[in-house]
C-alpha cells in the first residue's frame, strides 16, 4: 500500500469510529438491560430487548408530538417552496445579477442564532398578535426561514443543472407562454430538486430543538428531551429511531438526485 | 419566408456597448452568417432579432412589419441554441411537436409535419428517445427540426455547432445548409468560426466592436476585404509594402497591378496578400530565406523571412514545394494569376 492509501484508511477508520462508537453505545444502553458494571464478555448477548422502544412508541403523548412535528415539516416545506420557487425561477430567468445577493440573504438564517430570532419575533408578536404564538404552528415561519439555505440551494442547483434560462428561451421562441413553459417544461424537470428541498426541510424540522424549546412548544425533539428525563432507555431508543429515520430520508434524496443525474454535492452541499 | 431589416439598432449593457449601430438587410430565403470574435456583438444582434433583448434604439422589420416591440413568443421565429436546449422530460418526437401543440395545430397535420421533419433530419429511428439518450449531433438535429416545425418566418442559429466535435460539426453544417435550402427559410447563423461561415453562407457579415464591418458573399469577402479588420480576420494575410505607381496601380513584390483601396484605408503603403497568392523563385540572389515548411497534404505552408518585407507566409502546391529546405534562399513574387491587390 502506498502512503496516501494508508493515510486514507486511517482517516476513514478514525471517522467511522468517531461516529459509530457513540451510536453503538447508545444502542447498547437503549436495548440491553444490563448495567455496564455487570457487563462481562460472557454476558454480552444477554438481556437485549426492544420493549423500551415499543413502550415509547405506544405513548399517546409521543403520537401527539410526532404528529405536530410532521405537520410542521409539511407546512414549513410548503411555505418555503411557495416563497422560494417563484423567486429562484424569476432570478434565474430574469435577473441573474441579483443571484449573489440572494445567495447571501438565504444564508442569513444560519448566521443569526435562533435565540435572537425568537426573542425578536416573539417580542413583536406578543404585542401585536399574542394568539399567533399560542399555537404550535407559530413555528412554521421560523422553520421555513431556518430551512431556507437548504431549499434555495437545492432549487438553484436544479435550475442550473437543467439550464433553465435556455429552456425558457427555447420555449418562448416556439410560441409558448411563460405559464406553459413553467408547467410543461420547468416544473417536470425540477421534480428531483423539489423533492430534495422538501425532504431536507423535513429532516431539519424533525430534529430542530432550539426554536421549539424557546417558544415552549411540544414537538418531537422537545418531547424526546422531556421523555428521556423519566425513561432514559426508552428515550434513547426513540432518539435512535428518529435519527435513523432522518438518515434514511436523506439517503433517499441522494438516490433520487443521482438517478436524475443531478450534482448531489452541489444540491445537497449545504448539508 | 420573409426579408429582415435592422436599422440603426443600438444595444448597451450598463457601460458596455454591445451594438454600436447595426444596419443589416437580409433577403427572403437567404442564409446570412454573422461572423466575429467573441464580444463583437453578433450574439446580441441575434438576441435582438429573437426578441430576447430590446434595443435601446433602432428598428427591426421582418416581412415589412415592425417587430421591434413584439414579444418573442409572438414573432413566429425558430431558434437553435449553442447549449443543447431540448426539453429533457420529452422525447425527440415530443420536443419537435411542442411548438405545434402550443399553436393548437390539428393532430393529423401535426403528425405529417413531424414525419416529414424526422425524415429530413434522419431521426426517424431516434424519435422516441429522450435527449439524454441522444448524441450531441442528434440533439442539435432534433433542435433544428423543432425550430422548423412551426414553419418559422425566420430561423435563428446561435453557434449551433460549437458544442460538437470537428467531424460532426462539418456534416451537420452541410445538413443545416441542405435543410435550409429545402425549406427556403430566411436564416441568420451566428458563428465565430470563419470556415463555417464561408462554407455555409450566401452572405457573411463580419462584425467587430458592435459594428458590421462588411456584408458580402464569401468569395468577395475573401478577395476584396474592405477594412483591415476583415482582412486580418477572414483567412490568413501578409502585409507587404506597396508603392503607388499612378493611375490606381501599385507595385507589390515587384509587380505593378491595379489596387483595390480598402474603405478604411489609412494610406500606409501596405497591401494585403494572401499566402496562396505568393510564388517563390529559386534565386541565390533572392532576399528571402525559408524558416520552415509544414506539409498539409495538397498544399505546403512555407514560413519565410524577407529582408524587406519581414516574416511572410506562402502556401504552395505541395508538388512545387518538394525541394524547399530550411535556409533555402528564394525570391518572393506575386503569382501570375493575381489580377489585383487590396491596399490597406
């Protein structure tokens, strides 16, 4: 083996261990009912059980929190796309010189910490529309904003990879109206990007803790935190399950985009 | 089919002047190439014709009517782009039919148009393939068929061959010419490749810095360039000394013959002489020395250094250049069949 290869393998193994060891430890804690102090090599296969996870999945409060989070993900995705899709298309087709500005603006949500957003926005709404903050769905605009960097990049990469401007001009030269081009040409070819943008938003919302906690909302992550206080094993099992689900969603996105020949690293580069 | 007139068309982007003042007349059924280096304004001229750019000043008339402010989708032109512009979600067939469907052409007529175009462009067996299953040349043939399907009054080609490799480029170039003649459609073809322009066009318009320098048939453009820019841009050229001999005649390389003074002549006492207009005499008393000779098949390109004229290129029939070796001493003269020279 060459020196470069050795270095590469050392890196791969180190990184794998860095991620895998804590997860394996989590899994052991969640599914093996044997205290670490009593864990000897001959008892390594004893006491494994998924009853904790089954119990946790049966909790009505969990269903409630999961439903809230899923709906939040759907609403945030819809809000995000309905704002950013027309904007991204308009910029790509009509005002490419504004692209740099838009790219910077869409990064802002990551520069401003959640606490600043929440304090500012909450103070404003508390005085003008207190009812808005009472509903768990008051999180939708926050999440739409928070997911904007992902969504915009997925859409922008999609528009660039299909050469949207040329397709638009070709369509117009054939006599098609902007609306016809949008529905018959651009949207069908942006399908993969739209799915990617939605799933990324979903994955983000399912794991978001700061906004929900600061606004005292009961979503999946805040529920997990509270539940784990009382049921450490089951809570851990549930956390693992949510993590795997999110990873699966992201894997599906990558697969879809690869199959459509989209540049995954560019489209999902923000991840 | 329609004639095209652009009068005083000006277009700027910020502080960049893309078109200074373009006057262009194209006859019905004609194929005109706009030729020039990148940034000369040829693509802007085409985009103004297509309606993608609105000129700052000037008018565009097609078939006698002013279309300066008519939006692209109502102009009824066909266009082929440099980048492959086929709709990726549609088969070749659906791409070609797109414009017909938009115009709500009856299915029977649509099918007969489609069949004719597929036959003309030899795409019948590829009709149900998606763009990503087609080669570059096939994609541009579909694009050509798609642009012709709606029976455009004007066909606009924006560097349609630039993304293709050399061999495909040449065959598609001839195919475009054949199809254009068959349909008789007035065509504007933008390219930066002079060989492409000279081979395909009825007339070539050479552009530079937002101005049309000369618009003429390829042969005239080559033999009688009107400006120094055209002289240098189209074909290779040697600039050799010319002395006025009165009566519109000039002495060039020892021969006195009629001179065509270029429109923008600076009277600098130079003549433009093509490499193929030069002959070499084996003369030990000559003033030129062979630097090197490249064998190019039918011709051999010889680079020489002349004591008076500087570096000169001569293209000889290979049979006449067989004995030329490096450092051979020769004398330059104009070939006997040269009847006039262009005075710069």
